[in-house]
């Protein structure tokens, strides 16, 4: 049965620094929760949304001090499902008035969607209702643990996006792969192409039609059948580390999309119950203060314990 919904009166919102620079369509989609996307674009096209008394297109970028007139829109009545679970507070590695860097656990999505209703960003907003703005500056996979940047101010978010696009944020990951990695240092520069499987799942493959991608791989430790690697991302493509390493014959341990599935099952019985990929280091110039920021996250206990298991059960080979 359709909810009848409730009407909201005309709203007039004054744009502050936290919103300055955001596109009007994205701004409306965020503050008009429950309104269909098609309706938001219809009221923009029709001129019902006004900025400083004039019509604007969906790509208009808001400026501090703008007055936005939002016409009455009908919201669906929320389904009574109890309070949103706040969850255990996420470990904060760094915070100031512009940024938060959290240590994300494996298994938690960074945002809701694709069958996940509640991710890191929704959790932070729930736990910090006083925050005027909290937005992801980048993303890491659900099964990947480690450092994740959230912006608290719009200028910081915009600057971070520019820095990441230009390769000015140093991101280093630790991963365990199947096989004996041969080189102390190796560059992988294979273009990556995103596609959907017939089931609608997102996948990536090496293809000449893909986007330029660059990973720098350093050998950290080696056992008889496995290697611990540090991977520095020079580009930030979807699933980049997973696809690059699988392509050269070294699939990530525990990777359920591109890995060795039989090996994953055997490793699970030995105690590795997740993908071995951890966002271990971040380095960047603070987007507002200019200060050099260098952050590190230690391997989670479950990954460290598995390496201890390899030390006991796998003969070390140094040659």
C-alpha cells in the first residue's frame, strides 16, 4: 500500500561554507530525502527552484550566501523501523575542523547502496548529528580495511578530489598474495575497464579500452607459497590492486571476485576469513592548512595472526 506522504511548505535555505561549491542538483538530492530523483530534476527544469530569485540549471554551483528557494515537494512517509543503528564508534586516526580519517574495519561498506543500507558515512552522520557536513573524500572496497578520509568542509572535499585526481595523495596498501613475488620493486601499468556481469555485478578487467592505471609493487616478505606486498596506487581505479595482481598471476588471498577460489576455501579453514587487503598508509598536504599529513594504520589483528600462522607453518625462503 502506498503511503499518502506529507507536503512540505516552501523552504528558503541560505548557503553556508559547508555547501559552497556543490552542484544544485546534488544539494537538492541530499536535503530532499525521499523525493524521487526524477522529480528533483523536474522542479529544476521547470524553474520552481530559484537561487537569489533567478532560475538555475542542474549544474549550477552554489556560492556562500546564495538563497535557495525550494518549492513544496511531497515526501513518502518513512516506514516505521525503529532508530537507525549507530554501531560501535569507528576508530579515528586523525581529526581537525576540516577532515576525519577513520580506520575502517573489513566487512563494512563506505556508504549505503547495492544491497547495503548502512555504511561508514551513514554511521558517522548518525553518531555526529551536530556536524554540518560529512562526505566521503574517496572510497575503499567493503572487504578492505584501513584508512578512509571524510571531509567536514566543502573546500576541503573539493581540494582532496583535485589532489586525488592529480595523484597528490600517497596511498599504500598491504596485501598477501598467492605465489612467490619475484622482484623487490615492480611497476604495473595495465589499463583497467569497468563492466557489469549478466547478474548486474560490477567487475573490472585489463583491457586496451580501459583507463590508464599504475600500481607500484614492493616485496615486504616471502614464504614458500605466499608473498606479503606493499602496493602504492598512482591511480585510483576500482579494484585496481586486485585486478592488477591477479592479471600478473598473483591473486589476493581471500579475494572472492578475482582470486583463487579453491585456495580461498583452504585458507579459510586455516583462519583467513576475509580478503587480505589493508589501506595502511596515507600521505598528503592538508588541503586547507598546507601541513604535511602522514598517517598509518597497523594490520588488523586477524591479518597479523594469519601471518604468525604462516611463520609457524610455511618454510621461509629468502632466495
